C-alpha cells in the first residue's frame, strides 16, 4: 500500500491511497494549498487506523 500526492489542475495538493495491487482505496476529498497541509491530512488518515466503525 502507498500514498501518492500530487498537484491538481488548480495547483492544489491532493493524495490518493493505493492497495498493494495498485487499486485505489481512497482519495482526498479536498485540495490543500500547501504540501505540508496535504502531508498533515495523510498523517491524520494514517493515525485513525484504530478508530471505531459505527453503523448508521
């Protein structure tokens, strides 16, 4: 698994999360003005691995 970060057509930073077989698992829902903000978003997602899953 890996993250890929890139600048979109508007010049905003975004990320995509890929599985081990290169299938897309998740994408950022917003663009970030700075690469640092994008990195912080990735860190937040990585840190939420143990968050509970709730059924609605």
